[in-house]
C-alpha cells in the first residue's frame, strides 16, 4: 500500500492544476463559512436569542459549519474526477498494469484519494468550526455536537465515491465533470423534490440527500417545521449503504472493463 501511495504522490507532486484546485476548494469552504457567519450574526441574532441558542456558539457551531460546508463539497469531487480521468487520457493506468499492478490495486490507489480528500475536508471544517466558535460564539468550547462533522465526512466520502464511479464509467474529464455537476447540483435535487412532493419522506433517501437530512441548519431547523422524516439512524444507515454500493460498482467496472 505504501508503494501505491508513493506512486500517487509522484503523479501530483508537480501537478500545478491539482494544487491550485485543492487550495481553491479549501479557500471556498473558508470563504463560504465566513460569509454565512457574518449573515448569521447580522440577520439571525434576534432569532437565535428567541430559541435560546446561537448557531455560531458551541455546541451548535459544529452543525452550522458542517451544514454550510456540505454545499461546497462538490469541489473535491471535481478534483477527483480530474485525477482519475487523467489516468485514462494519458494511459497511465495501462502503464501501471504493465508495470505489475493488479487492477484492484488501481482502485485502491484511487480510493486512497477518496479517503485522503475526505479527511482533509474534515480537518479543514473542524478547524474552521473551532475558530468560528471561539471568535464569534458566546459559550465555552465543547465537542458536544461534533457528530455533525462525522456526518459531513460521510457525505463528502459518498460524493467522492460517486465522482470516482462516474470517472471510471465515462473516462473523459469534460463529460464526467458535466455529469457530476449535473447530478449533484440539479438532477438529484429535482428527483428529491418530486419524490417528496408525491411520496413524502422517501425523497430524503436519495444518495446525497441522506447527508443533507442529517445536516439541517440549527436555528432554521427549530424555527420552521422540518416536515415528515425518518429517524437519523435511517439516513445514516442509507448513507453507509450507498458508499458500499458505489465502491462495489467501481471495483466491478474496473475489474471487468478493457484497458
């Protein structure tokens, strides 16, 4: 496994596009939370007092930052799409097999990026939430509510797994990016809306929506009705099931497709 990771590192070590997009993803998460924090402080201060909680104070800040950051996780997916489709564009995946890799090792190498980028997102969001809570909150530091960052981590993990699946299916960067953005930004949301309108809470069981159901904005969630929904454990279970299924289909595709 160390050799696989080292090989992947050599591929991105001098890849400027990778580092620019990585910094962009981290920067957009920080900037997005900065904007929302200022809106919360300026516009929702009174509402926070009414419900007896502040969305930028501990323990609710973990949930607030996780909620905001979940809308930006697709940036990491775009980065993964580029990394994986480059393997097919430049035939490096074929060279890896010629050099002695097994096909499943190719998948392991890409799953390394799925996990690594997800962990990076978790670390970044944890740091941001801690800074926001300490600087703008009015309560002492606590890890109560940190579970929402775990939900965020799983949602990013699923998003990246979907990006990986699309990449090995399509193999072309442009087409894969269009499909990925189309699904994450429009198609699934449309399906969720239709399902919830006609069949109620079952719409919340769509892949990425399971993460959204686990990450409601704290103050808004108390001020307005969240509607009919399943228990959080149901969404968590479905989120884990989707991750396993997508990884299974990635292995199935890579092991059975032509080089």
